[in-house]
């Protein structure tokens, strides 16, 4: 834990990435561990840790070089803030409680509004490019740091977008309020806060609290993985929710239709293979056995003339990650489906399903949520 804390302090100093082109095409100088330490302000506690981190970095760099030499791939890998971390440490930068999510979806059965109860038709949008960033309703990608708070970022971002669509003003809203003030049900073993949660849990809590405060009034401070108590003296609701809704699970057409005509979506995905992503259209997830573990925002879709169809996803790992904070996921006309056989992974959620079907690249179609602004 102390080793991870040292890493998190360093990460707070800089959010960057070494793009694959600068790794591959600099003939005069090969990128080294010393370069990495300087670029990412790394300071380790002793020689033992430094040796361990160097080994992790060199393994990561070798993986990057090997992948990028394969010109059949539609995406590139690069060096970034994750390149000297263990797989376990990387988990801290995600944070969806899979057990709680699956149990909620099994119990909730929430209906979408009557305005959405119609025949969806995705074929009308074949070849279209939809990007809600161009509409002025998407804030700059943020950085959750080493707290498992992705669920609060995905929630706040989607509320920001729908508030901007309604009022014409884009606000930056508080993830920390959600993080501090949203308890996680004990029957799923979730700890809440940096221990994980879901967009549905957060949205319901915001309705109960009476709204969500702006970031400037209740700023984010859990980037080092620390939890804080709910501070209602900072509560100055800037946006109020009337409701939230889930689109039909694992269905392509409703997602295409909604993102095309209504707005962005909060989504839950398997991001366990995303950490080295640099650019391009990513297709590196295990779609046969996905393990949902991260919440992000779906802000569009399109077709790259060289790389094919994609989903446009905003991550919460800073603007230095991927394509200025975004990742493009391969979009299939016939989405792959797999089985998550460990929905209770590490959480011991009593009463949840033993396995669930998850569809779409990286599970992108399984859990898709939007909000209604009061």
C-alpha cells in the first residue's frame, strides 16, 4: 500500500504519455527507464522497489514494441502512468463493483420513458459520425487518480451533459460529493467511496440528496485513494435530477438510436486491458469472458476510413491517456457476447446471479444509463 501511495503522489504531479510514434521513430535515443522516471516524476522508496518497478516498466515497454510492430492491429500501445504498476495496482484506477452492478440490474427492471418505447432502427445510422463533443456538452476529460471512483465520474459527466443540453450551459460537477455521500449496500460487500459503486446507485442518491454541487464548491480530493466523510456544508445543488433510466441491456439498436438523437450515455465496461492504449480503434478485450470493472461515458460513434467502425468513449484517467483522454473501441455490426462467470469477483454479493451475459466490445452494451434533469 505504501508503494502504491508513492506512485499516486508522483502521478498527481504529471499526467502524460509517451506516444508510440516517439518510441518507434527516435533513432538517436531509445526510451529508457531513466527517461520514464524523469518524464513521470517517479521517486521510489528504496533500491528494492526501484528494481521491481524497472522490471515492470521493461516488460511493459517490450509489450508495447512487440504490439506496435504488428501492422494488422488497428490500435497502438504506448508508455504512460501505468507502465511501472502491477495488475493489482491498476485495478485501483477502475472501480465498478461488478457484483453490485449485476445484482442491481437483476432487481431493478427499470422501464425507459414512453418517448423511448418505440421501434429502434440502427440501420438508419450506418456510416454516420456522431460526436457530442462538438455540441458543447462534454467537459474536458478528468482524472480519478488511484481511487476506484470511476462510477462517480461517469455519473457526474452524464449529468453535466444532460444539464447542458437542457440549459445551454455546461457546468463542471462534483464527483467528490457523490463519493463522500453515497453509501454502498452492505449485502454486496462493497465499501463505497474509493471501494467502488455504480452509476445507478449514484443517480438514486443524488435524487435523494436533492441535487449535485459544482466541482468548485465541492472539489475532488480522493485521487490518492483516500475516502472522506460527507460534508453537507459544501452542498450547493447546481443541478437536480428528476430520474434516471437504463436502456435495454445488451442491445445495439437502442444505444445507437439514443446516442444519435438524444445524448451521451454512462456505460460500464471491462477495462482490464485498456491501460497501455495509445491510439487507434481498440479491439483487445476478452469478449468471451468479460469482467465488468469500470464506468465511463459514451459520447459518440463513427467510422475511421482506415481502421473501421468505432465507439467514442471518454475515460477518467486524465488527458494524457489515449487520444487526449479518450479511447475508440471497435464497433461490431453484430456485437459479440460473452459470459461474465465472476460477477461476485472479490465482493461476495449474496443473492446476485452466478453468471451474466455481457454483449458488445468490452461489454459496452451491458449497462447503459442516462438521466432526466429536473
